[in-house]
């Protein structure tokens, strides 16, 4: 069985539904590969999502304050 450790860049590309990442993930699925990642990669994805949410909230607040 093939073992694959997914890095942060790949995970983010997959979450963004990038065609190259989706195609590669489908290939891993077809090969019944054992998929893993590191706790650091998981943390980086989580932190990026958290910060992204924070930026979106800030933009929405600014738009409301400015009457947009």
C-alpha cells in the first residue's frame, strides 16, 4: 500500500478545490493510498482558516461602518 503525507500547500489547494489537487487526491483514492498529514500541517491550515475568518469579519464590520 502506498503511504502519502499531505503537506500544507496541498491541503489548502484541495480545500480551495484546485483542479490539480483534486485530481491528485482522486488518484490517491483510486490507489487506496494511506493518507496522513502532520500535526503542524493541520495547525497551519486551522490557523490560516481562523485568520481568514477574522479578516472577513473585519471587512464586513468596516463595510457596515462605512455604510456600504
